[in-house]
C-alpha cells in the first residue's frame, strides 16, 4: 500500500529486501606489519562485495616509546593525545593507481575539529577519547609497580601488546554517499595512511593536577630526553563490513544502470587545508564545484605552549585543578578549598588535551604565552580588555557574515553551520581557550543520512580569493598559526570497465 503522502509516524508501509547476506572481514596491510612516526601504511581492498564505508575501521595497537628509558623504567611522562586519530597526518585513497581522495597533512587536527563542531567527541572505549592521568586504557598503572608519577603511557604488555585495542574511521572517505558501494565497479581500491610526527605526543612532569608547582600534568617533563618520545603501531588491520543482496542482483542492477546512463556518481567531502602564521589575516584560493563550509582554528606556534614541541598537556578550562587560580565550575564537580588543618582538598573532573589539539581564540589579552598553571591564560575577565575579538570572511568582494561577529556570536554561527544544538564544550571559557573552532556554511542545511544534495558555492573558473580577517582584541605577532579547512564536495563518476572521472 502506497502511503508516501503521510508522515512517517502514520505510515504502515513496509519495504522488503530479500536474500540479504552480511559478512565482516579483516584486511592485512601490504606494507610493513609494524610502523612508527612519519611512515606509510597501505591496504588493498577486495574487488567483490558491497562495502559499508561508514563502518570501515582501522584497528591497531600502539606502544609508547619513552625517550628517557626502556619500558616501565622510563620516566618521561609520555601521554597520547585525546583522540587516537592525532597519530595520523594524512589519508589517501586510490582506485587503479588514480588518486580519488588526496586528503591533507592535518588529518588528526581536521577530525578533532569536526568532532568539536558536530558534537561528536571521540569514543572513550577504542578511540582514546581523553588524555589519561594515572591509569591507561587497559587498566594498568602508567608506571607499573613503582607507581612513579612521571611514568609513561606504554602499552608494552597485556592486551595492549598482543591484540588491537584501538580503532578509528578514516575521515572523509567514510562519509561517502551512498554509504554502501559495490567494490566490483571500482578498480583495485587502495588506502594509504600516513602516521604523524612525534609532536602529537606529550611529555608531562607528573600526574598532579594543573596548578601544582611541580610534577603537574601541564608542566613539561624535566628530562631533556623526553623530546625523543616516539610510538610504534602493530597488530594493524582494516576491518570491513560487507553485504550481498539478492545473490548479486543489486550489483547487476548497478552494472545495468551504468550501461544505460554511462556512469553512476559517488560523492564525498574533501577538506583542503591552508595554514599560515597569524598576523590578523589569512588569504587563500579555492576552486571547487561545491564549497560547503569554512572551518578555522588557531594554535600556539611559539613560546612555552607551542604545539610544535613535545611538552606538558593543557588543562580543559573549568575542570578540577589545584589552588584558587584559574576557572573551575561546579557542574564539572570542580571543588577546591583548604580544610582547617591546612590541607588543600581538591575534587572533580580533571581533563586535559595535548598541545597538538589546543585551539584558542587568538586574543592579544590574555596574551598567547601567559601562564596556564596559574590561571592567567583562562582569564577573559581582565580590566585590560577594552575590545572584543571580531572576525569576518571576505569572498572576492563579498563579506560573510555581512557584519563582523564577535567570539560568542561565532559560537552560534558554528552551530548553525553544522546543524547541531550544541558544540562539544561545557562552558564558554573551554570554547575560547581549548576548542575555538569556527565554521561558516556556504550550503543548505541537511540532516543525517538524507539523500545528498549539492548546494555549496561553485568557485570554478572565477578566480575565487577568500580572506579571513580579525580585528579588536586580536594577537597579530604570529604567535599563533591559523589553519583554515575548506570543505568541498568531490564527485566520482564510474563508468563501464571501471572508467572513472573525478569532479572537484
């Protein structure tokens, strides 16, 4: 019975697909079975079956290599970042040797930024969603029997060594539309993953909360050899969920459509990256059939908290810390007082992020290099602040938004751009200090899993120049680096005999 005119809540019609067969397989890398930083991992996919790209997962183990000594003897305070994708810098997808998704060199940062603005934080079970303090994700104390506060996150024994305990998706290619693709219409699909530099790691002084004068998670480790921290991946597999419908009838239907229409179209996002030392503006050019969104973020590139160096972690603003200096919020359970005996009592949720994932509003006040430990970096209530932070894009001669928007107004625009009710932030200072990622939409809004509509800005053939400008309370001395991620739609047309045309 056809009931297409009724709301879903009133529809009694049922779609039925017969002879559905499901399977799950693991693919081994054709490159080395173990690898370290700045290396390539290559997987070659099967040529039959229908792959569910949304659930495609890269599974692996990772061992921390403490630069100050072997295994539990090391006291370099090694910590992995909050979000295991930071261990990877690029994902490239090829069909028959032709690159169909080139990615960028900021894969981990890209995926972290998207998780913030879409309110989809990394999984704490298999994606190392938080920076650990005392105990690792397998339940072991980070320093073994010695329980030394400056020990490292190692995973050199137990489940963490003998089997894959972490996994993640592969970003843009997992957002392909349609989500299930017959592999026999593609020609020898190959996925190449590049691992990150070691600056994605942290080297903390100890396990105490931020604000402690020594042995703190936010202070750098005192041993100079901690700069040699590294990591090693092993037990690597690409885990794939596959379907077969009607004993191959669906694949034959796709082949018939290709014969009738000459091709079928697959589309997926791609993020173009533009990184520049921040002096108050950033200019770049984009040519695309559909420019969907612009995301921007700012990271400290110089000084004590530079993301380029292995050092202490950064406290998530508002979470528990030691001492009265620095913001703490009751809804996070943060509590700090001195009892009558003179002992400082601290409780609450204590959260940290790596320097590689520290995105701040690039204000002149608070200055880029003021103290995190003593609360100066998170104090946006200073009398010295006489102006707000205002930011605006210019696309050729068109200003977007039409007026300059301040830091709080950009929070609302970012929610609009990503069609969400809230971002992955618990307070405004966390937004300004830890997770300042701003988005602007250039396409129509869409809901999850609805058929793809291409409605972004077409910038092909018009020499489009985009400029990001900020005024007011803004740092312009190049202490920050500005990274702009331009999300575009790519279309892959697949014809007979796996002939392909890529539209970007």
